[in-house]
C-alpha cells in the first residue's frame, strides 16, 4: 500500500550543529512549513508534508543535538522526543515542562553527518543506533570533502553500520532525492539498525547490569530500548539514575553493585571507558571507509559546472545566464522569426477588405489562423525547445534548485521557474508546462500567477507605446510594477491555498547531452494544446469580432463599457472594444486602438496619464483567450473563471489607483 495520508511516516532530521541539517530540510520543505515548540517554552522545530511521487512523508527538522550521552538540558528534550514523542512514560510524566504540541515519535531518523568531520559525527551515529528506530545516514558535504582530497566509501560505511548511507551536497541539492527515497524504503521495511554495542571486553562486564534492567517493572517505567538504557545507567547519567531512584528504588542497590563489579576489572571508571570505547570505534570506522588522494580528481568537469549552476552564491549567476538566454530568445530570435512568418502574412491579408458577410467571416478565419502562426512559430516553439534542451541537459533542474528559496517567498517551489521563463514568451505553453511538471498547490498558484507574467505580446505593447510616449523610465516603472504585483499576489494566493502546501524534492539529475528525438517529442507534448484547444477559440473569437464590426455593433459595446473606460479609467469611450477584445491577442488591442482613434500618432488624442493608465490596464487584464482556454483544461472551469475575475479586478484596481496618483501628481506639478 502507498504511504500517504494517515499512513505517511514521520521522518526526523537529527544531527549536530552546522552539519547541513536545515539545508536538507529547506531543500525539501514546502514554502510554508509548520513551526511548533518541543516544550511550551522550549526550542522550536519545523515540520511539513513532502511528496515523493505518489507517496508522502512528514518531515521534521529537530533542533541540533550534540550527544545522547551525558545529556545537557537542551539535548535531553530532543532525546525525549526521539524516544517517546509527546507520549511520555511514567518517569517523565511528573515533569513541569510538558510537550507544547502533539508530536508522534518519529518512524525514521535521518542523521545528517559532515563528511569533512566524519569521525566526530560517527560517535553520535553509534549512540543513535541504540534507539531502536530505522536510521538513514546523510553523508553531507561530500563535495567539500573531495576538494580536500578526502574520499569516503559510502557503500562500505553502510555495510559496517547496517544502515543506508547516501552521499549528499545539500546546499546544491545533490543526493537529496535519493536520501528521502532511502528514508521511505526504511519506513516501509521498518528495520532498526543493529545496536552498535561496546567492544567485547566492556560488553562482557555489563552482563550483570543487563540482567538487572531486564525486569518488567523497568520496561514499564522507562519504555526505552534495553541497550539504550543500559548505556545510560552504566555511564551514571544523572537523569536516568534519578528516575530509577524515583520509580523502581528497590533496584538501585543491584544496579550500583553490578556497576561496581564491572569497574573492578577496568582501568578507569565505567563512564570514561564507555566514552573512550565509543571514540575508538568511531575512529576505526572512519579509517576503514576513507582514503586520501586520487579519487578527488574524478568528475572534475561536472563539479566545475555545479560550481556555476549550484553554488550557494555563484549559482545565481548561472541562473541569470539562463534567464538572459531566454530573453535573447524572446526579444531577438522570436522577433526575427515573427518578421519572417506572421508579419508578411498579416500584410498580405490586409490587402483584402471584403464587404459581404461571407467575405468578412472568411477574412476573420484567416486572421485567426495568422494569429495562431504568430503565437506558435516565433514565440512558442523555439522557447519551449530551448527550455526542454536545458531540462534534458540537467541545467534547468539546477536553476530550479537555486531559485527555490526565492520562489518560496511567493509560496511556490523553484520547479516552476522554467514555466515562468516560458511565460515571458507566451503564457499558453507556460501553463501547459506547469500542468506537466507540478501538482496540487504549486500547479494552481503558478497557473494563476502566470496570467500576470508579461508575455512577449504585452511586453511588445509596453515597449512600443510606452517607449515612444513615456520614455525608458515609464517602461521600467511599468515592468517593476508588474513584478511587484506578482510578488504580492503570490503571497496572498499562497495564504489562500496554504492547506494545499507540501514539500517537494528537487531532483538533480546528472548532466547529459539532449537527443533530438526526445527534444522534439517533449516539445510537441507541451505545445500540442495550441492545436487542440487554442486554435478553435482563436478563430471563433476573430469571427465574432469581425461580425461585430461588420454590423456596427461595436458602438453599443463602447456605450456599455463607458463606466469602465470613461468614468474609472479616464479613457475615451471608443476604446471599449479594443480593451474588451484584447483577450483575443494583445497585439490586436494596439491595432484596434489605432483604428478606433483614426491615427497612428495617439499623443494628441491621449495624454501621458491616459497612455500610462491604458498600458497598465492592458498589462494586468486577461492575457488572451488562448491562455484562458488552456486554464480550463489544466485547473478546471471554476479556477479558470476565478483567474479571469482576479485578472480583471487587479487590472481595474491597479490602473484606477495609478490614474488617481498620476492625476494628483500632475495637478501638484501644474
């Protein structure tokens, strides 16, 4: 059966300070993890649900713990939760500091160890093996270890410890997916590691104490694994000794006698011997699985590329390089392709001006098909082909990991980064890509936000009209406003759909050279919607608009829209039809504006405030009927209608507010 819902296992990240434990949690967590306290006034822990294919885990990032022996007050709280969750046994039920929230004991432990300081962390591993819970080792910072010439044989370490060991570089997302797959398998198997007992000479001396602690009343009072309790009472741990005195005092003389008998044959106290023995066993493990030298030189070019695309600081430069490549594709390559395809066809179609109803319909069908060509060939196919190539090579996955934290600020995962880059060219394939690569909250919120990403058509209008009449400062201000609204809406939508938030593992595949068959197949898969869904709606919308113009019904539409155009936006009433039917294609809006005003020079007819208001409204208004059509299939009609309503509301609110601000500024300046 699938591990999900009530069956999903609870996986706890444990480890010392500065091992990268929280980096692994951030690499997998949702944008809004739940935060609770271990005790009512104690340290906090983070938790979220993480999806792994069709299965789920509850991932918990516990506070750092240095040791399970000689417990400090801080470490003792963490140990209690590892042992009992919030269901404390009789020995702890009387304590004043009780659990702050419901917290089941973890089903699986993931210990995050630092590969550059492995011996120190292996001592904690030996202690964790006594807890009787499935354990997985995250061998973190292997990249740093290899740069120092230290190679660790993860397979050999796994065999010696009897637990899965997965090499990771959490700050770059490497190995994280494999780590959680191993944790899921450990939860499914439910096999605890074999306890790493002390060396034989010490173990033999503990037989008498082990026999005393095997009494039923001890198990009922403590509810801890026998090997764990044995080590703590043998080392005279204050907490467990005090609780033994409180709950089973009649056993104290036997415990003290057994411990004294063990120490008779040891050169030091039992506590010191146990500590030294644990330190020695960790050192032997370290020596058996590590080597220095030549292995550090293997895979050098992959590490160099990861330094460009995955480094916590410099990786952002690699992502910016990919972003720049997409912009070149949108504004240079796509523009050139448009001048070779749709532009000549549109110029040819303009020569035919039919007067009959049949001719008008035929011309509208041709206009719709030309519009289809204008979307698909220049903007959709090349951009999707580029991004599929980046995905197949493994680069896009690395970009998604680097920008993941930035996308968390708007309630999303970095896995949607590619979709937002595609959206700069055309929103239609961007939404199709979201549908193919995400699910749940990410799919819904990303789809709603993509309606506000300035596609190449909207950007072209802003650059053409804004650049001519508002200048570079005006154009930059409009784009800055667009991205500010995107960030704000992302936060609001993330809060609205907070219950749907889950963590997502960013897989980092190896680098690979794309093959053409795979590239073309995936490109068609992500752009086929334009043939099956968009084309009929684009042609039908073009026919409706042409018939309205043919029968002079557009003046009635302009009259109905006066409350919006004249009263709210301060625009001439004759711009109602261009605004309304901009949903067919945004470039069509600009053409209809010129036709409605009867001139290509609109500044004498519209002042700078009206131009700015019109451009901002058009920027946030429903992107196009093609986008709406794809939304219908990917998120359903309810959410598609919500998206359209949200788009109209935001466009009216932002443009109306902008008009008011600009009018006040002009009045004050005058």
